[in-house]
C-alpha cells in the first residue's frame, strides 16, 4: 500500500462508519413503538415532536436512510477495490480480496453490530437522531422522488410510491416476536392472526349451511312467526316462498312483535318482513363484513353457483372468525370435540378435516377436496352416510351418528384409531367402540357451536 492509498482507506472506513450509523437509525425507526413516542411527548423530551412525525409516516425516512447507506457501502467497496488493485495489480485476485474484505467488515459492522444496537435501544436512538433524520430526508427529497418515479415506471402496480413495504409474512413475524417478548398475550396474537386469515376466508367457510337453517313460509301468520322465533331463540329468520331456494324476505322479531301488538297477529308474515340481501358463497369474508357494516345488515342469504340457497351468514359469524366463539345466556356450550379415550373421540360432522388430522396426528386423504369430517366420511363411502355407516381410512375408523329425534341426519362422527388387533372389526358398524353407548348421543347437534340467526329446519315452523 502506498502513501496515496492511506486517504482512500480512511475514506472507506469513514463511509462504512456512516453506513453503520444509518443502519442503526433505520433499525431503530422500524422498531420504535408509538407508546414510547407518546410518552416522550408527554414528558416534553427534546426532538420528540420530530420523532412523532417520523413514526406517523416512516416510509420516506427509511427510504432515504436506505439510499444513503447503499451509497456509502458502494463507495467504500469501490475505494477498497482501488486500494487492492494498487497493491496486487489489476486482476481477479485484487477484486476478490476487495469484495471479501468489504463483505466481512460490512456484515459485522453494519449488518450485525449497528442494527442490533438500533433494535436494543430503538426509542433512545430514534429520538436523539430524529433531527438528523428529518434534515437528511428534506435534503434528499428531490433525489428520492426521482428514484421513486423511476421505480414506478419500471415496476407494475404501486411500485415504490411509498417506499419499502412490509409483507404479510413480515408482519406475522413481528407479531410472533411481540408475543415471545411478552409485549402482547397469546390470545391477542391469535386475534391478529385471525384478522390476516379473514381476508383468505370465503363466506362458504363461515356460513350456517341450509341444512341447519330455521325458516318460515310466507303464508304463515305473524303470531306463528313470533312463536317460532321465541321457540328457536333467534331474532331473525328467512321467509321462504315456494321452497328453501325461494327466500323472499327476512322476518325480525321486533317487527313481528310490533305488528302483533297492532292487531296484525292473523295476517301473513310477509306484511312484516324485510327484503333479503343475497351474496355469493365465494365472496371473501372481510369484504362481506365491510358490506354488511355499510348497509347496516345483520343477516345475509348465501347462494351457490347455481343460484340455490347455500346457507346464511351473520355479522356474528364473521366476528367469531376473529375473536373466537361468542355465546350468550341462551347458548349451550358444547365442544366440537369430545375425547372418550386416547384413541377415540366423538366429533361434530362439521369439524374441519384439518382439525381432525391434527387431533389424531395423521395425514388424511382428500384433505384439500373436502372441508368437514362429514364430507370426508361421505367421500370415503361414496354415498350419503346414514347413522351407523362406517368407513376406515388413514388408520382411523369413522362411524356416523345422529342426534336424538333425527333418524337420517348425521350430527356427530365417532372416530377411533385402528390398531393391528382391531383390523378384524374394520368396516363393521356393529363393532364400534365399547364405550359408544355410555356417552351421550347427539350432544353436538350444534356442530362447531356456531351461533347464528339460523339453524336446522324445524318439522313445521308454525
């Protein structure tokens, strides 16, 4: 190394040091919490107001820090390359040594040390450097906007309009990290994860199916409708015309009681019904929730691809996907899974196939083709199951059961792990679990305990 290379080496070291500082600030801004900023504002800490502006819209500031850091890193790498060429000549060895040296120093100094300090002391570093960050961003504004315009021209969609974006996977990782550090509780993390999942959930996955709907014919009287609603415990039920696929309205208990009080008890229920809202079963659940909020509708009728009634969905069904099961004084809390012993369980026919696979730690066939245990049993049998029908698959024996008073309706499925000594019984519905008769039969009629404004059709509503 010659004397002329020393200034170049010092400049390279300075650029790497600046890059480390910028990386630490970047990491601190990304990690600082709004709670810390609000506390600094209440205490009147210096530069707290500038930090608050940064936290409200961090994308432009992070973009500038990233741009300047890359400039410093590239500049340092170029200077070290020049020094190596002077020392070893213009060849592959000099370039390889320069790349290796800069990579090691940059990784240790910038990638690990600086960013770790930024995460560990996020609030302090972000506040003390807030003035420098805002000044740097204002000076780099024209360059940043020019690069954003260039990025928008070269990339489809939003491009780099708002700077770097956090993906859903990164946000999920942050939530998991927050739980690990006891910043949030497990139930809060699960609720946040449910919000992400709601956008990938279709209405058909959360609706109450048509087989569990309670409805009333439009020819029935207001008094009969009130009686049915009081008996079923619902505040809203659909009103049908010729059949279940011809839903003409929705009857509200409050409207019916008001009409009965006015002396309309013997008039047809259609005089008090409201128009229904129809939605396709392929509609995303989060979009439906926003639509129901905007229209101030509590219940919607879900239709399938053929235009028939697939089921009903309420705001409560959608909210349960986020906050979990919602029950009130009129609900009977029945678990969707009843453990009988280590190898046997009674599950609702509407339990998801994935939950059953996790319960018995097996890989089930058709897991991607059917959604419920009832559908899995039907697929294995090749026909609609009747009470007592049995099928074996993936080392499990599934036996269809019905609730009391429902001879042809499958409400629960008895699932038993098949051992080597039990193969002789396989497929024989008469040789079920010895404890089968000792447990209550049909206590899971409510399936996965979903509460909605509809359930299984009564024999005669009126």
